C-alpha cells in the first residue's frame, strides 16, 4: 500500500488544497469588502477590518425577547469585530465570504462552545444573551461551590432556555475527581508569594485560614510522594515550588526555617504530615488552585479517581437535576470511566426507587389516581466524558477513548504534567485519536484567557482558537472568561466568530477522504483499536464496520451530489455521531421521535446537538393512530403502536425537516438532502451482544441509482450489501 503523506494523517486539514482555499477566501473577502463599499475606502487590510465602534456593553439591559445575535458575518469582519454588539443596523447588512453557490445559504457553526457557569454569568438575562451568542453547553464545576448553588444555576439556565425555545443547551456536570488543590485562604483574599520565600504546605484539611506562610493541600499523601529537590507546580504552572523538607509524621518545623516563617510559627498545623517549600517565582495565589507533581505516579489507592464527594454528588444531583453529560476528572485508565458509569447506574436505580415511592404515596393520597409519569425521566442515559490531564491518561489514551463517550483536552493540567513545548503535540494527538474513534472531543483551558479582564483577546489567543478548530475539535471551552470574567457575552461571541471563520477555511472533502482511508486501514475508529490493523475477523467488528460504511457512504453521497443537508433518524444517537466523524461540512440533523420516550429523546438530542461536530438535534411527532395487522387469519388482530421506521411516516417527517431547514436558510429550492433512517436501531445499539448468524439481513435500498452506490473498495461493497439497519435516500427540496 502506498505510504500516506504525514499531513494527511491529521485529517487533510493542512494539505495544499486547504492552503489555496485559505488564500482564496482572504483575497475574495478583500474584493467583496471593496465592492460593497463602492471603492470608497482603501484596499489595505487596515481599512478592510475597520468597523464601526459600538458603545453597547455586556451589561446593557435588553428585553428578554430580544432577537438572537447574528453570527453569519464575513470572515474578515468576524475576526476583527471584538467590540461590536450586533444591533438592528448590523442585521440588515449582509456579507459574503465567497461568491460561490456554496455560501449563498446561511450555514450554522459546526464547532460547539462549552461555558462554565459562575458568578459573572448566572443571571438569567446574561444566560439568554450567551445562548444568542453561541453557548451550546453549560458546565457546572463541582470543584467549587455546593449542590444548592449548582441547582440554582441549572434553574437559571433552564429559565433562559424557556425564553429561547428554539435553542438547545446541554448540562455538563464536571466532577471534582482525584485532583490536588490548595485550600482556602483568610477571607478568600489572594496571597502574593515572593520568590525565595519559605512556605509550609500542610495536609490538614481543617486548616481554612491559609496565608502567605502556610496553606493547606487536599492530597493526604503529599509528604510521602515528594522528596527534597522535587518540583511542585501550582495554578496551571504559573507558580512553582521546590521541596526543601518533608515531615512524614509531622513534628516541629526545622529551626533553619522558623525565622522566615515567624510570627506564624506557633500557629502552624504541624501535627500532621507537611512539607516546606521555597517559592521559585513571584505569583498571586488564589483559593483552591490546582497543583501538580510532575513525574510522580500517584497510586490509585492513595488518590482514587472517584472520591466520596464525587459519589455523593452523582447520587444526589445527576438524575435529580437531569444532567446530560458527566465529565470525570483526572482519569488514568478505562476502569476509572467504568467506575463512574457504574455509579451512575446505581444513582439511576436509586432515583427510580425514590420516584416509585413518591408515586405510591401520591396514589395513596389521591385515592388511586396518579399521573404515572414522574419516573419517566429516569430512562435518560447520561454520557460519560473523560478529562485527559495526566501522563497515565496519555499512556492509556486508546482504552480511555474507547470506553468513554467523549474526551476533554485539559491543557492546563497537561501543561503541568508535560513540558510546555509538548502540550500542543498532546492536543493534536488526542483530537486525532478521538476523531478516529468517532467520539466528541473538547479543547479547554485559556482559550481566550485575557478576556477575563480585557474587552479584546490577544492575537495569539485568536489564533489558538482557530488552530483548535483546524485540528478537528468538536467543541471548545470557556472557563474563567465567562465564569468570573468581565465580558462573558463578548467572550462567547468572539469564540463563535473565530470558529466560524476557521471552519470556512477547511477543505472538508479532503478531510473526508483522509478519514475514510484511516478507517479502512484500521487506524482507530469504532472498528478497531488505535493503530492496530482491523481485519474484520469477528462479527462484532463487522457490525461496527457496517455502521461506519453507511455513514461514510452518506457523506460520500453528499459530496457527489453537492447536498446541503444530511438528516439522520435516530433513537440512540449512534449513527449521527458516525456521520459527524466524516465531517461532511454541512448541517447534520439528528431526528428523534417525540413519542413515548420524550425525556430520553430530548436528553439524547441535547447531547448530540451540544457536543457533536455539525449535529443539530430536532424532534418530530410520532404517528398516534395504531394500525391493525390482519395478515394472519384466524388469529386476533395485532396492533402496531408506533413504527418509527414506517416509510411514509419517515418521508412526512423528512418533508417537515426540510421545510424547517429552508426557513433557517440552510437549503433552498432544488438542493439535495441525504437522509438515513433505521429499521431497528435498538438491535444496532446492542450489536455486540447479538450473534451474527441470528441477524436478519437485507440489502441497503437507495433511490439515487446504481451509479451512486459504487465505492472505491470491495470491502465496503460487501459490508454495505449485508447492512440491514439503515435505509439511505436522497430528496430534492421543493420537488
């Protein structure tokens, strides 16, 4: 087999075609700007990016029913507009990055945005504006605050969503995990640490009066895991310490350090293990800052990934508040992910029992009358994401990605576990592997960090966001920028604009071809382990490969026909994620039935819409009238309740979907729409437990003709003929 160029292994994003496309877009943007201004301005880049300065700020009070912010702007204008709020005058002005037919429709942004909820953005009015600006996921960080605090945050998010019924926003619960953090400080005030000063780090958890001479640490084995001369990093590496002395059993502070620690020497908690460190550089230390012990492999028995606090939070919050995603911190291996999943199963069962008991009590109170729908929401499946933060996680990255439903590139903690000049390699490796396995990947930490205090991000931060999009990330996270920053709305708006501009520079066809070749070679993907050749030797591998073949075929069809939309009927969300893996570059509508499992399907669509690249979760109404089957004479009629795969019913739902997409400007009359619907996705979801010989097989039907069913490799043809789960069709809107 001919060797694949190195650049193509990254999804084809850095091919010569992509470079030419970027140059063409920039040149065309300049021409469009000059033409739209009737050559009244200079053609310099400075005049091209000049826009009217708006005085509107994030704190401006606007009515809750204000129209959503418009994000479909020209590439050059989007990059430069950091101070501008979008008002009615801006909405009336239309820009175009290209004069081609591909950009005539108003396409949505494919990359999703995760926002941490904190004091700066908990207000309902601010959350509404953040939804308009592009927020897709609300993240609740359980390393800070209480359950009551996060409960109120969820209520505010859902109140904001009630004012924006057309929007979706998933709730992400970020567990505290087995992280190492500093303790609390006196009055919560930051402490200024000076270089060369001595500092005591105590393992006394009750010590809450931290100050410039002594602070507490959450890791009980700190004195055992370190040694004199070891390096400790704090606050994402901005503050570093050198270990001077380790008191394994506590005891008095050595005399040579007492003078420097006076006058607090008598109040230091030295009855428990502690260490004495020397500060290496000046820094401002805040409460509960993360810490890292570079090069130290901490055993799981000393620092378990699922702590007692995590178990309590999952049992008392996850299903009670109907979160969509749980992100587990400091995952080391696949077993850590399984532990979280098992805990969620126990939480679901406990919640079911609680709801059943409440129903029984209600039934006894009302004399036998009960709605019977209280426990229905417990059918929802919460997805488990793994945060990659340590060297152990990088060593076990393949098994973690296969076990988890998604991964997070936590660059802050990785920057302390790895040399800084290698963090970008870890980011690209994790994103590439996650894409090969068809799992969503989130890039986080300091994406627009300067916007915590500044109204504009730095040029380097803008480039960092764009490069994450070009790397192939499904979502990006804003943490301190929105949780405690001065400009949360502008931060979201800026990230959305940069992502939209970066997406316009991607050659999605090159990317599709590269990913398809990687999947055929068995380099990751759901059909095999990372880097191990998949010879399709087992029925389970064949079934997994079949779903990929169908997804790849649908994306291939969309490129051949120039389709503007892909519609996937789904119940369990497997196929939309497979389609998103191949990056068609057009909207992917995941269509779920709004029928008997309302809450389960709504949760599924929240998960797909909020974190899968280019996927949008929509619902359609199930057929309510039952049909009677009288095929078997002499037997009682068999009533078929809701058949989600009925051809006529699916076509009606598809028609409604195309009408809605046309109303949003995604498609116009005559545009091709590729659709996939399942005959039995439940069996597809349980394919690993079904014997291959017992499966019923039928060929894939297509209405597009035999020429569109040709493929470049015989293996795909063989698997496609055996695939029975999905039907593929192509329709043209307006005909």
